[in-house]
């Protein structure tokens, strides 16, 4: 039986390099999938930007009208009390 340490080292080294190559290839594929998923999420989120702004403006308008209406009725009441 040949137990040459140099040959054993070379065989083990080659095996480890193959395993590393396979693991790096798998990692690269998984990172590519993650990147694609992030891009998909980003494009979906971008689609919500305009409706979100619309609802925000709608809410601000309603909130502003409520304040204006309250101020207007207070002003009308104070005008009524003066006359």
C-alpha cells in the first residue's frame, strides 16, 4: 500500500477544491436568486408609491377641511354673538 504523504495531500487537496468549487457555485446561484427576489420586491413596492401618495393627500385634505370647518363654525358663532 502506497502511503506517500505528498500523494495523500494532493488527493485530499483536490477533493477539498472540488467541494469548495461546488459550494461556491451553489452560493452564487442562491445569491442570484436573492438578487432577483429583491428586484421583484422593489418593483412591486414602486407600484404602491403613487396610490400611497394619493391616499396621503386625500387624508391631508380631509384633515385640513375638518380644521377649516371647525375654524369657520367658530368664526360664525363669534360673529353671531357680536350682533
